[in-house]
């Protein structure tokens, strides 16, 4: 192990760098407190090129260090990349980092079989389509990469976001960053946005800006994709309000109005309570509300 | 047709079986013969893409074994006229000129005279079968407006060729089946379907059309992802909901409207046309046809009656 002047390292040469994001506040605090414990591995060229420890090197520079503990190795470019990948595998890579691995391997001329072997180590299906998608992720704009890693969204949703143009992606990321979201919500929203784009030929982003919360965003999009369903839901809500159902009675309708029947539920602890509920239901029936609800299920 | 990409494998197992149908929907009791699994047509909406996770086409060439299975089923059935088809997991005609799998089946059904074989296709070539065709083979074509064929069924025969092949089958003494399946709701689809039915009425003898099926586009969730990825505007134009069987279907209100439109257009051309709905609910049947079809058995009864009307005592 040697201590090397950071000036002797070409930090712009990132051919072995797979980490994303590059800056890590926890690492900065740690380095500030106790310095760099684990040496970086450098390729024996002049200037040196970082094989593993890119984040540590950049954080050291950020912390004002001028020297860094290093191990200098003489290996081929391909072996150096494999060092970098294997050094990081144990910590679990995010999608962008996996994309970087595959993209770098392709760039350095690894065979498809070698790439597939690495993909298995990265818990990826060794398919050509996945290779294509991950390299596309590696080539994406930084806002996209930052969004998918910050939100930790799954590959399926990443793909759905990639169907949009870079301008559309930027708008979508702005909207989804401005409200509280969960992964399942992001999935739903991306599916709805894709459907709006395909059905309507484009998305009116102005109408989606400044939505107060996730539910409102979903409501607007759902109305565009499922106008009939939304109108049926609204009508059901209106009739149920007229019914003024007490908490011990419920009328359940298929969420997609497919089933040609409804379920009526009564919860009663005593015979008298059951009688009361039945009487309330009879009243609702006599007023024609049940008929109106059934009509909604009949198309 | 270019067959270079077709890989042939021997398939084994249960080749003749009941059509799987779908939960909570009415099924016609069809029997399927899986001569071929997989299809070279590559229609954009094809559910085989979701169900068959294998790029190669499997072919079962053990025809005597298949015929013995079919015969066993026919002999065991005393109440109904069985209908068999080879178009469930593939196209019945697309590879037949090369493989010649249908001929022995056609001959078997012609000699047996107890059940019907349906060859369901989008590939309009039956010339090689002409010498062997008999009334116990139904030649069926899936029909759609040419607009849809051009965009979503790119490797299939154009509509006019399908209809001409169907007419040829009628001239050769066969009954013909028509399958409006999948019916697709897209911008301006109403007019296109009207023209399609006009073409059918002009080219075919509707009295020799044994059955017409109607099924609106439906697909498993996996295909929705594919349609989105491919930006399939035609396929995603309508309003979809998840059915009780988990598949996406057009919302009920739309299904009823479209079925009624097609039903009325067809009936206006031939009142006695036998029209059935593929994988639909009882209430849709009622609204579209006015018929009460409570279960699969009722629908199978309708088929028996239709076949009896057309074949009399000859089946």
C-alpha cells in the first residue's frame, strides 16, 4: 500500500466507475472524522486511474485531502473493470449502477456470455432485452438517474418512465418530486400517464402542475383514461349518499361494475339491531336506490 | 410465406382437451387439438405472447395418436355434437401447406360423420386441402377491418383474400365460420366494421355460415405492459377495466354497445345467422341477444340445435 498524491490521479477517467450517486454525505462525515481506512485501487498508468474507490477519492478531495492510501495494480482493462464490479457487488447495486456495469462491459468488448455471467451475480435475468434496458438507463440524463435511485423504484417502473421523451420525463419527475409518493403509487401514475399519452397523443402537463397531492393527481389522470368508470363511481357515490347508510350496513359493488349483482352487508350484534338494519334496507329499497345501484352494474 | 424462423420440435402430452375457457364467463364447450403450439403470424394483440414463453413453434406429428384421442372423445359423448378446433394455440392453416397436418384429420372427420372439425385461420390458403374437404370440416376465418389487419395483424392474409378463401370453401361444400375476434375499439371503428359486414354479405353465402363468434379485445395484464411499450394506440384507445378473471376487457357499457351494433348489422343481413359471444357474461348475452344463457350447458345446447338444423340426420 502507498500513499499517493491525489493530483497524480486522473479523476476524469471514469471508465471503471460504476457508483451512483457519486456524493454521499455519510461517507463525507466518516472521512472527515477518521480519514480513509480502506485504500483505493489504482491502475498503474500515469496519471493513475481509479479502479475501485471512486467515491472515496472524490469525497477525500471534497474534504480537502491531498493524499490518499492506495494499492497500485498492473492488470488489463477488462480485469480492472471486473475488480470494480466485484468490489461493489457485496453492498448491493442500484439499477443505475447495474446499468453502468453492463454498459462498461459492452464498451470494453466483453462477450455476451461474460456479460450474462456477471448479470447473474448482479441478480439480473441474463436476457438481451435486460442488457438493452440497463444500458439505456446508464445513458439517461442525471435527473432521471437521481430520481430513480432516490425513490428506489423497480425496473418495471424505470422502463415505464423511459417510454417518455426526455422533455416529458423531466416534467413527470418534477411533478412526482413535488408530492409525497410511494412506489405502488408511482407505478400507477406512470401507467396512467403512458395511457394518456398513447390515447390522447400527448400529455397536458400544465393541467397536472401544482396538484396538491398524489390522490388528486391520480384522480385527474384516471378521469382521462377511464371516463366511464369514473362517472359510474361518482354516480354510485351520489346514490350512496342519498341512502345515508349507517355504519352497520354496507352495499358493495364490483369496483369495475362488471359483476351483475351487488352485495348487501349487515353487521348486527343483537336481533333488534338486525331488525333495525333490515328496516333501513327496506326503506332504501322502497325509495328505489337499490334499483339505481343495480342499474349501474348493468352497463 | 417465409418459414425460415420456424423451429420444429416434437410436442408430447395431452393434445386433445377442453378449451380452458375463463372464470365467471360462458364458454361454448369447444375441444381443442393442439397440433401446433405457437404462431408465425405475430399479431400485436396475440395472447399466445403472454401464455407461451417459447419463441419456437412446437409441432405434434403423431396424427394416429391424436386421431385416437379425438375418436375416444367422440365415442364417449352421446348427448352433444362435439366441435374440435386446431386454432387455439396456433393458426390452423398458416403452416399447413408445408406440414400437411390437417388432411388426415379432415379425412377422419369426413368418415366419422359424428363431430365437426374447425380450421380457424387468418391465412387464406386452402387449395391444397380442396380435394379432401367435406361438410364435417368448418373453414373459419378471423375477420377484422383491413385497417386493423394492416396495423395489428401484419403477417396475415388481407381481408379480401380471407373472404375469397371462405367463399371457395363454401363452393367446395363446407360450412364456414366467422370470428369477429378480437373486435377492437379505435377511432372510427364503427364505420369500418359496417363496411366489413357489407363485404362479408356481398362475398359469402350467409346461409352457409355455420356460426359467427364475437369477442371484444381482452388480454392478460402482461400484455398491457407490452401494448404500452409498443405504443399501440389502436389497442389502447378504448376504456379497459379488469374483469373477474383478471384479464383486461372493455368496460361493460362499451362491450354491450359494440356487440349490439355488430349483432344488429349481421342479423340485418341474415336473420338466421347463429351468433355467439366468446367468453362473455350472462348479463351481456341477455342485453345483446335477448337470450338467457345461464351456463356453458345452455350455450352448448344452442350449438347442438344449430348443427342439427344444418346437418339434419347426417351427423
